[in-house]
C-alpha cells in the first residue's frame, strides 16, 4: 500500500508541475520565452568568458558632474562604523563581511540571496557621508570598492555580474566619482571597471524578464551616456534613453502606476526616474523634462493611496524599508471617496480604506504578485487597523506563506488558493477582476468589484461589496453563488498594535488613539481568531491576529463584517436576495437599511 500511495503522490505532483508549465506557456509572451532560451544557451556556452573589453575607453564628461551633486544624500554613521568593524546590516539582517570585505566567503551562504544582491548594489556606501567626505570616510569607501575589484575585476560572477546588480551599482560609482571618491590613482581603475561592466550590461539586458529589472537596465545605460563621452557613451545614451521611453510606454498604467502593482517598487522606480531626470538635463533638456513629469505622476499616484500616517499599502511585494513614510503624506482633506486607478480610497477624517480592485499584475510577469484579489488595508485614527501581511522575504517557506491567500484580507473558499503561487516568483492558475461599480443609496455610498479566481471550483464570480453609511458605519460583504455547497472564509488581519475584547455579538477594537466596534454579519457559522504574522519590513516579522469569518456550507455564500467609527455597539445583518444584498443595522433606537444592487 505504501508503494501505491507513493506512486499516486508522484503522479499528482507530476501533473501539478505540468499544469504550472502550461500556465507559463499560456501567459508568457512568445518573445519572452524565446529570449530566455537564447540567454540560457548563450550563458552556458559563454560562462567562462571574460568581461568584454574594447578600445578606446570613454572618458568622463566633467561638465556633467555638477548634476550628480544635486542628488539627495542620506547619511548614517552606523554604516561606516559597521564596515569598519567588518560587519554590515542589510534588509534588517546583520552579517559579518570582514575587512576588507570577503565577497564570497562560505559563511555568506547563511544569508539569503536577496541580502547578497543588496551587498552587490553598493548603495550602502552612499550613506557613509553627507555631501563632504573626510579622509577616513574616503579611505573606507576606497577599501570596499578596491576589494570588490580585486575579486571581480577580470571575471564575471553570477551575482556580481547580474544585470540588475550592475544597474544599481554603477549609479553608486557614478555618484562617488562625481564627489571626488577616490581622488588618487584608483580613480582610473574604477572608471575602467565601470566601462567593462556597462559593456557587459548592454549585452545582457533583461528583455526576457522586463518589468522593474529592464527599467533599471535602461536607467543605468542612460546615466552612463551622461557621465561619459565618446562612442561608447553615445551608444549607451541612445540605447538607454530609447529603452527608458519604451519601459515607460509599456509598463506605466494610464494613471501613473507601474504595472507590477507593488507600492514599494512604485516608490523606488519613481525616485530613480526623478534622479535620472536631474542628471540627464545636461544631455537632453526636453527628455529630462518628460522624465521629471512622469516621475511626478508616479509620485502623485502613490501619494493618493498612502495611509494618513504616510505609509504605503503593503500590496504585492511591498515593504516599508527604504520608503519615506514621514515627509510624504496624502493630500490634505478630511473626506475622500474616489477611484485612484484600480484602487478605491475612502477617507473620513483619519479613518481610511484602500481597496485594491485591480488584477494581480501583468500576466506575463507575476514575480511580485501575491494571491490577494480584492484585498484591502484600513487605517483608523491615523494608524494601521487592518493590514496586509506584507513581504517577509523572497525565498524559503516564508515566501510561500506570505504570498498565499491566507496572508491577505480576501474571501477564501474551501481553503483553496486564489492563485497558484509557486517557486519564489512564479504563478500558475490565477483569477482576474471581472467588473467593478459604485453608487449611492439614501443611507450611504457603495462600491463593489468581482473576480473569477474560483472558477476552477465552479464559482464563476466572487463579489466584494463596501458600504459606507452616512452615520459612520462601514460594511464589507462578500458573496458567491455556487453550483454546489462550499464554505467561504472572510479573512481579516489585525495590526499588532490593536487589541480586541468581546462585547455582545461583536468586539471592541482598541488602538493607541481610540476604539471602534466591529462585528461579523451575514450567514456565518462561526468566527475563529488565530495567531498570524505581519512583516512590514523584510525579515522582521511581528505577531498579530487573524479573524476568520466562516460561512455555513451552502450554495449561496454571504459573509462580512461591520465597523462603527465611533465605537458604539450596534446590531446588523446582511441577507442575500435575488437582485440585491439587504443590509439592516440598528444604532440605539434608530433602524437603518440599504439595498446593494448585485448587477
């Protein structure tokens, strides 16, 4: 019997893998797959090749250096102290790197690949000094870069020579050279290495992947065309600026959102484009202005979906690391209720909902997407109340956990995944948003959106309704009509700073600044409270709680919750009719109702 079970398990696993590759072939563009095959064969054949060289080398365009000095700095004495002691903290993980840095010690294998990538970016070097450099700081930076050159100057390396790492690193070197680091004979060695890295990069543009990686490739080559002069520089400028324009046209949605739909990458790409517009103003004033306007549009979109405290929603692969949450706040205004791209933002004073009613991202590039269709985040009294679980890491079991359906504020049916997330950056079967709408009733306003993520279970449509009553009561209701009996589970992840105390048929939710009353509604069977994990920053999980509102097993699912902003308990119910959801609630001696149209 054991051998039979093993054979069945192997067969099931093989079928699952075949099905996943079927989705890859279905969703990816043919040119993506062709390029990936070509790059794989090329790198296999040329894996022992030296870094490309050529003659003559371009020279620095000294008249452009003042533009680099305009870029902002963020100094941190901690980085200098750490490097001086042979250690470094990246992504909230501290590792020993020795002095001079051992770029490939066996012990480094204890660190995740993302940490190694950040080590190769060299961006931490910009935090050593604020504008002026003293001799101690200069020597430390020269020591770090020279040790890198000793290791990689004449040979490619899987991580150090990765096109994305080169794209991030050359920006750092441009800025250091522009600021007079180094100021000795090492300068020509750095410049020679820069040229070789850029020649390597232009032969390995990540056209097979696209997305933010290709965007960074384009940004690096464009900057190289400004920093240097000569035939190489002219070629880099033409290739980089054309590619940057193509990336903007292909990857930027009409309202200014990057199509991978990660607020964290949105902030990073907008900052990078803004910096490129500054340094390129010397080369092409008109193009620089267009890039500056595009960056402003990207920033404007991001400001529109930020929470009252300035933090970004943690949808998709997002983290608060490296994102300025203090100086950037949403536009002043106590009341808002509007679509901002695919997001619906409803704000009353310091209470705000951000409802993601868009697709998971581009079908051909789901690397940074999670199983979070129709997810949301909610702030109360200006601080997080209901949170997305965030992004812990890009590898390992935690990667699987935080991308899964259970890590998000969505409706889960029969415990099945909304999207088949696998490996670290792949996704097989997935759903899409079908339609969305909004309107008003005599007692408030409503918004709805639907997806087909559970069509494989025979459920053609799952709809989430939001109703914002004029009396300050908010409702979230999920419905699904099925061809057979299923159990729906509405998932709610509470911020770690909240506490819940049972009161009658609901809970008093206490925050540091005030209290609210929350209760389940609809045809639910029970409410479970389970421990969960919240990662607003990489590798820094916090404990929180997750509520699960479970429906009775039925062919018609209708479950949800209500929230009173003033903290007063209320009675409420939601029933599913033929053409509408009937909401009823009671505040003291007053009874209210609303009919939410289903289609």
